[in-house]
C-alpha cells in the first residue's frame, strides 16, 4: 500500500517543478524508521536503565531519550504534512490519510510504513 503510493509519488513529482521535493519523501521514510528506532531505544532505556542507573542519572537519561524521540516525532509530523500537501497539489493519494495533528496516528503510521518497507524489501 505505502510502497505503491511512494512509487506513484516519485514518478509524478519527478516530472514537476516540485522535483526537488523528492528528498522530502526520502526524509519522511528515514524519519519514520528513525522514530520507530527512538521509541524502541526509549523502551529499552525504561526497562534496563532502572537497573544500571540510579536516581538523577536515570531520570536525566530517560529525559534525554524522550526528548530525542519527541524531536524525531515532530520532524516526522512536519514531513507527513509536506508530503500530503504535495500529494493534494498533484492529485495523488495522500501518503498518510489520517489526522496529521494526532501524534498517536502519525506514530502508528511510522510503524506501519517501516514494517511494510521492511517486509517488502528487495533482497
């Protein structure tokens, strides 16, 4: 589903004055994967950190991981909005058809996109 939308987007946008925006699609895919990675890093930090860090060190560590996750999430949301605007402008199906302002929906999109690209990878 997403792979087909991405391919269609690239084929159409590459022939327009917005062709420089193809990098944004690449950024979107990379940011989606990075966001999933940041969530996993935070979850591991929460599970393991409390056993190998104490007090303020643990709180600072988790705070830093959460800031990194949140910053990546913000970039992901921005990239989704930009790509969806380009899709609308060029009469293409939206890459994300949920509510762009709902952080959880965008987070779930990131996981689905990363999973689909991984499961349909070209070996």
